[in-house]
C-alpha cells in the first residue's frame, strides 16, 4: 500500500508539518534583526512546503 493512499497518515503528516512550519516561521519572525531568525523562518517555510508537497502528491500520478 502506497503512503499516498493512506488517508490518516497523510492528514497526520500534513497537520504536523503545517503546525511545525507555522511555529518556526512565527518564532523566526519575532527575532527581528538576527540572522538566526531568518534561518529559522526558512526552515519553517521548508516544513510548510513539505506539507503542500504531501497534499499534492496524491494527485500527481505519472
């Protein structure tokens, strides 16, 4: 069974990556003027993009 068809696993991963991404982005945003804040925000954006990738992976069949 492919992970793209396992609905509960997909929803759990999407929710987990979304929450982690939002938290990291907001924490990095609050670190105004620090380079570490930019890095944390970038990691948060990677998590948000990973959640989007997991969501779209089911519909991208080749």
